[in-house]
C-alpha cells in the first residue's frame, strides 16, 4: 500500500463535502438537505385567521325555522355581504378588530446544535496493513460528530461541523492510538430566485495512523501524522428544477512529522447534477489536482533518485454517480459510482498511473433494522514503473463494509460492523489484507 497516496485521499474523510455548496433557497432554512438531526428543530408557528360564515347553532327556541321558509326566498348570502353577516352575528367590534393587520414579529436568529456519538470494541487481524509483518490486536473505537446550524435568513446558511474517529489498540504498545479529527465551517448565500448560490468553506484535518513500511523497502514501522488546512470557495447555478451546475476550487497545505512529505495542493471540481426523477439522482464530475512536494525527491522510471528538483504531480479525473431510492424495505437505496483518474509526475514517470474505480452501495430498511453494504474496487496501471520480473507495476484494491444497525429507542442504536481492505499486485511488497470487526452502540440528539 502506498501510504503517501492513502494520506492524500483523505481530502473528504467521511465523504462529507457538502454537495459542492449547493443549497436550495426555501422559506424555512431548516428544511434544506442537511443531516436529519438538524432538520428536526421546530419550525416557527404560522397564524391563520379563518372566518366562519355558516353552521352556527340556531338560538334556543328557534329549532326548525329554516325548514319553514318558502323555497322562493332569495339566498341570505346573496342579500347580505360577509361583513354584514359577521356584524349581525358578532357585533361591529369584531369587524374592526379583524380588519387590523397583525404585526409579524421578526424571527430571532439562533444556533441549533445536533450531536452523535459511537462507542464500540472490536478486533483486527492486521491493523497496520502490513504485507509481511501481521500484528493482530483488539481495540476500542470511538466516533463523535457535532453539527451546529445557524437559523436565520432564508437566503443564508452558516454551519460548524466537527468530526472525530479513533481507535485505541491494546496489542500495539508502541502505536496504541490512531484516528482522524476534522473541523469544518461554511457560510453560503442563496439568491432570492434560488438560481445561484456561492460561499466559502474552511476545513482542517488531523490524521494519525500507524503503518508497516516493509512494503516500501524499509524494515520498520512508524506513525504517520499530518495536519492539512484548506480554503474552499464554491458556487452553483440552477438551470432548471432538475439540473444544477456546481464548481468548487480549493487551496490546501499539508504538514507531516517528516518534513520531506510536506506539500501544497490546488484542486478544482466541476459537477453537473441531474434530478432525473423524484427518486433518481445522477451527477457527473470533472476534477483536477496539482500537488507540489516541498522535500520529496524525484525518481526515475526504475526508481532511482534523481539528483535535483522536488516532486510535483498532476491528476485529472472523471466520475459518474447515480443514486436510486425504492419503496421496498428490502431495497431501500442503491448507489453506483464510476471513476477514471490519470496521474503524472515531473520526473521519469515512476509515479505515473491510470486508475479505474467503481463502488456499489446498498441499503435495506425494515421495522427497527437497517442494513448497509458498501463494495469498492480500484485498478492501478503504472505507465513506466516496473517490478523485479520486468513487468509494469500493477495493483488493484478491494474494500468491503457491512453494517447492521438496530434501533433501540429515539436516541439510541446498536450496531455490528465488518470492514475489509485488500491489495493485490504483481509485486509481493504491495499485497496485504486487513479485517476489522466491531460491535457497539450509538447515540444522537
């Protein structure tokens, strides 16, 4: 496994980049496509005065009078206006009181928080992803999320999002704690006609993971720690009720414990979103990324270090994503993602590759149970890099996740989860597999 590339792929650790900043303008900002907990806040009450012009009970001692009226008498509503009828029934003061406009109080702005937390324990047969050295360990896992939404103008959205995920291993005394922490803040403005939105997102990610580096020709393992800060402006334009274009650019800086891996990167992503039907959504994306390493040395196609210059890489990508909802509990939702990437370096092509990837997600929901299945596959073909046999270097990766959740009550859930990662290659140094099994409980508010 290329640990450098694994770290680089943490740009969206949860996959949570919030829809390239697209936010539909609606009367109540809490009804936007945000986490469910944030949409459960009480909407402001509405007042509606309805005048009753008929159906009043007859005065005592007047029963049956209406049935005795001649059929040729004109309708009462044709002879009297609505205000005249109200004046006879309720008096003149009621008419004057109703005619006065009701002064609407300005809606107070406030922050609406939501929280979630997971706690579980599990076992892994290879938590450091080693191809040769496999150290098994039990672990305690923790995950927490905090989402704070600012309720106010229907044209603006402001939120703060905090995420943390970590594991404590009892079988790895030197590297007992690994995890990821992320903080993200965003402010987005939507025009009155809901056709355009633009905003700014700020993100900082801390990453800490232990790896077995024997696959890189190093006879030891070590802890990889990094801090990455990003500034991400974004905008979108809605062509119709079903088609929206989105663009997002970002500038980031990442710092490692090993200064040679420090880098800066710039990215751009353009997407076209099509809500084909109420239950079918299709999105096509084009992305570009340039990474400038501050200390990593360049390599020739055979892996030999070049005497001068620092490594720079450029990557172009295409992706197509489809999501389809169903009414059957055994087929709640299906998602399909296809992607193609091509990376080139500024040296002899040692890092150059083409990648073809696909993923499938499936969920079933019935009564108090939720089943989620995620399958992923990636095929890497390197342009110049070779292995000991003289063949061009190839590898493919597989990821599987199975999660079963049981609702306990309104706030509590129990879960059972299995994750597996595997790399296959024509180089033994890049072959490994790792399984994680866990069980635990979650709470959200």
